[in-house]
C-alpha cells in the first residue's frame, strides 16, 4: 500500500478529550484513544469505572458533554439530520449483555429485519444473507425458531449475526458473555474470535481475560473515568504498570 495514502486514512474510531457527567458526577474524565482499522481492543476495569458509558458513547447511545468521537473520520456526536445519524450508527454494530432479540420474530427475521427496513434490501437477498450469517455462527438449523426457544448462548450468537447483517466495519461488545451460563460462554467467544481473525475492528468490554490474551491487540484499563493504562495483553498481564491495574488483576485471579 502507498504509505502516504495509508497515513491519511483516519483511525476507525478516535476519541478526543471525551467528557460526560451524570449530574455532578463526572463519569468520563477526558478520554483520548484511537482504535485502528482491524484492531481488537479489550476494555477492562473495575465496576462503575465507566466502561459501559464509554462504549455506549461510541454509537451515541449516550450523549457526551464535550470532546469528540469520530468513526472513519465522521463526527458521531455532531449536529446532523436523524437520517444521517442512523446511517452512521448502522456502521457500528453493538452487542449487549442482554441479547434484546425481538421475541415475536423468528431468528431469520430478527437478522433480516434491519437490512430490509433501514437499507431497503430486498427480502430474498436479506434472507439469503441472514442464512449465511446463521451458518457462520453455527445456527443454520435455527432459522425458523423463536428467540424463546433458544439457549442464552444461541440467542447471543443470533444477536451477533443480527449486528453483522448491517455489514458494519466496527463492532462494539459490552460484556456479551456475562449473562450466560458458564458452559455457553465458549461458543460466543469462539464467534468473536473468528470475527477478529477475519479482520473486524472490535471494541470489547469483557472480563474474559483468556479472550483478551488470545485475541486483543491492545488492552485499555479504565479506572474512575480515565484510561490509565493501554498495553499489549502480554505486557498488561505480566507487568501491569499501575497499582490499580495490579489490584484489578489480582482480584480477577481470585
Ligand atoms: N443513567 C445513569 N445515571 C446516573 N449515573 C449513572 C448512569 N449510568 C451509569 N451511571 C454511573 O456512572 C458510573 C459508570 O457506570 P458504567 O455503567 O459506565 O460502569 P461500568 O464500568 O460499565 O461498570 P460495570 O463493570 O459494573 O458494568 C457508575 O458510577 C454508575 O453508577
Ligand atoms: Mg458496564
């Protein structure tokens, strides 16, 4: 690739001095960070440190008080018509702890709905794509099932397929496995691993440190509304720099 071209490519996600408060409580205290194209970032830190708030600001599920967040150079929190905001948002997939599938729609329809409604994709094309995505997450046989008929791990894999149906260049995950029974965690992490292997840009809030070790390019450790450490997983786990990060890892190991 031409170096001068690649150096001009904006980062996939860029946060600049992002601040947010709930009343008098400042929950994000000036976040500066970047996620490169194809990078997998694991965000960890103590409960209440601001991880969910941070990741929710990235697709504007939460407003910010000041600073800026861009996705491929587009200002997510700028003033724009609703249609434009929806278009930007559809480029950022989001998977939550709670799967939030539509209970009255089949698995196939859950996945095909947004491409049909938001992008105007023809139903046959959307269904075809949904079947391929179901195959990818190992659930091709569940297309006609309803969410209530699936296990938690299966529902979360459908939720991932649903997000992927919009073909987002970046995916956000907020503790996607923490509501699951232990035996279902692995199947969801395996899907996330395969996404990472295919080059998806990912921001993942997770306590799954095995996943962080195996898959993350970088770990961000957040404490009290600030990213106080960013490191490769090797460096973070073997030699955390801050006392707070050392304590966090020691607590996790217990
Ligand atoms: N809607 C809200 N109104 C008021 N305070 C809030 C709101 N949402 C979050 N907070 C507070 O902001 C802080 C950060 O919350 P956040 O959910 O981002 O933390 P977290 O790091 O994701 O925690 P956890 O690991 O428990 O999920 C907490 O002190 C929380 O109580
Ligand atoms: Mg959270």
